[in-house]
C-alpha cells in the first residue's frame, strides 16, 4: 500500500475531547463537529463507541448520522468496544445488549469493523477454545451487516500475546475475523515487530498507530489511558511497526490512529484533528524514505 492511497481512521478517543475510558465517555463534542473536523484534516474514517453513538442517535436520529458521515466523505466507520462476548451471567447480559446495539447501528450506517477485546477485569485463566467458539458466532453475526471483527491484543488482558490472539482467531477461522494490532500494546507487551511480519495477513483485521515514552508511567492501564503521544513525538519506532505490518502482506483499507492522552485531549478539536493526522501521515513518508534508501544502497 503506497502512502498516497493509505486512508487514516481517527479512533474514538483521538477526537473525543476531554473524556477517557476510566470515566464518563460520551464526547462533549457533537458527532457532527468531530466528523467535520476529521474531514477537513484529511481523515477518511472515524471510530465511535456505541454509547456515544446511541446518545447522538437519540438526539438527531440515525438517518441524520448517516448523512453526516456521507456528506463529509467518511468511508470507514468503526464501532467499539465490545467486551465479555465470551462470558456467562451478568457480564454476558450487559455485553449482549451492547452487541445488539452495535450490530443494529452498524447495519444502518455501513460499519466496517467492530473492535472487541477481553475485559481488563477478567483475569481468570483463559479458555481459548470457548473464546474461539464465541468469536466465530460474533463474526458470523457481523458478517450479516458487512463488518469485520478485530480482537485487540493487550498486555493487561488474558489475550496478551500474538499467540493468545491467534489461538482465538485461527480456531474460529472466520473470513471477517482477526486481530487488532495497536503499536502501544505491541511495544508495551514486549512483542517483537518481526513477529508481526510473520503473521498470516488474513488474520490481521485492524492496525492502530500512536506513540509513547520508552518509560512506563504508572500502571500499564494508566500509561495507555493518560500518556500516549502523537506519532513521532515519543520513543516508539512507528515507521518500523508500519513496515512490519506491510511485510505481513496486510492490505486493509485503512490504518487507525488512537491517541489517548491527558494533555492532548484538552486541545481544541480542529487542532487535534489536524495534528494527529499530519503526524501520522509523516510516519508513512518516513517508511517510504527508508525503503527508497534501502533500494539505493541495496540493504
């Protein structure tokens, strides 16, 4: 995939404003304001958590939401964040309500991906066979509305390694189901980029870019929620990560960008949309420059 044809998707937290996953999560900005700012900055995809989308639909109706996306050239819609889809009891009941909402909204709005994970609160010994069975069912339901399902590998969840993730998605073996690879989770989980390049590309359904310091601040959960940085402004080798993803053969329609940061979420919406887009685009230019240099030097 060349730099010129790489669409970027602003994940929910990138443009949500002064909210975060550990407190009330509905954006203070209207969806229309976020989508318009994203479009002006160059984004061609946007992510929304289902609670925020439900609040917007209650206010303006789902047809208006569809027009907002279409009128601003948003080609890729991603909904999140489904957890406990493999569990029983109260947790599963809550998860199933979110699942129904996501699939219903997604069917009407042309959703292309659902982000899912194992809950950080679930620290039981993993049953990957059960998870694979439930993941397959979820993928089949999502396929009916034309969507992929991407399972996020996270170092503080029971799906913390590529091997864990593959144990689920390979056994489920659904054409629209695979892994979500966020550079933050990959680096903090100690996963070598070379392992990404060796993944079966059809099992990669999502990629997210961001940056951070080489030093973890607080707990892993605090670090991911409060201390991420714009691409190129931290210590991660974001171009190297992109190269590893490309070397796997990944041909997804977009790369996501997920910036969750106490400092950056307070920026004006237009500034955040532009800075997040421009700094990410620069990483792809760096990838191209590295490849051109390698071609010239034969290395």
